[in-house]
C-alpha cells in the first residue's frame, strides 16, 4: 500500500517519497572503535552510517519537572532547568564525555568503551550534586520537591547526522542520530529508578571490577560494605537484560574526592 496524491498535498508527498527511496537503497556501514568527533560523523551520504561496537551512555533526567510551568512560573522554571541541565552538560564535559545532548529535562552523555569507571564517576558526581545542591536549592528557594534519576547502559550504536540541504551546499537543521540500545536503555533505567538512585544494566555493571567501585570506603562504621543491589527486571519487556544494579549512595563526605580521582585513574591503567 502506498500513499496517494489524494491523501496528502503533493509537496509533502514528495518528501515522503524521497525518504522512502533512501530506505530502499543498500546502507553502507563503517566500523570504528571509538566515538568520532562530530565533524567526522557522516552527513552528505544518506545511506552511510558509522558503527561503534561499544558505547556507554549515562542518562540523567529531572524527577517531578511537571511541577514547573513555563507559563505560570517562568523564572523559577528557567532557573531550575539551567541548574539541572547546565550542570549536567558541564560536568559530563569535565569528565571528557565524547558526546553530550539535551533531551527535554534530560541529558545524556556518551563515553567510549574504555571509560566505564570514568562514566560511573561522572554519574555519581552528578548524583551527589543533585542530592546535595539541586534538590536542596529548589526546596529552599521555590518550595518545590524535585530530584534526579540516573541510568547507565553500554551497547553497540549506529550514528549519522540527519540534516536538510539549504543553499551553496550547506546543511541546516542537522543533528546526530544514535540508533541502538544504550541511550534508550539508559533512559528507561533512569525512569525506573527513584530520586537519589542510579540504575545500571547488568552488561555495564560487569565492566566494574575494582573494589573502589563495588564496596564503600567504610565510613562511618569503619566496615566497607557492598554498594550495589541486584534488581530483577526480566519481567519488564522494556529491557533486553534480566538484571539491573542499584546504587543508592553518593560520594563520601570524607573520601569522595579521593575515591573519584582514583576511580577515574582505573581507566588510564586499563587503557
């Protein structure tokens, strides 16, 4: 069955027909081992994609953002979004994420496969900021209860840019499309978590080997404890894995900075 000129005005039908013809062509895929610079992501050839076999996605979004209104509390809403998304983008950049994007009240950051500990450190740092700064500031200043939930996954992605050619060979309205599971799974894990929680897929969790990311520093009792709790998600059709791992803690008041630096250093050791 095809769309007919009697169904849709011709100028719109032409757009649909053009994209359908691209779909019918054979796609070419180039495999790379790490996330490329944005200027290296293909745009001109609509059937050329890049395949990256393993990409880590950290996804954070705001809990309770429906309590903010752009029509009634515009200044408060603007301040809250700036604090949440602005901090997320800049923190992830400081942790050397290869790609960062904002989706509504959420932010996702992509890290190369060789940076699992750095990606986790970035997520825990944002988690600590959300609990100690973001939530407290909005409760104090706006009398609004908000929060953050966080998800992490790792899997294969396909990427290319989608854009519209304007004049003189220039593309406009372009953006990267990340096709695959990690962004979607990380977002779904985030939605499943509660405020103050971080949920990681089992396949990402298996990349974490060091005691510093698996057990606490021992504060305040002096006895190191397991940090992660296994969550059964095999009955949830949204996920293609059976287990997720829950982290409730943030950086320790005494040892957090030390542990964060040491955890980041694990990736340089493994590289």
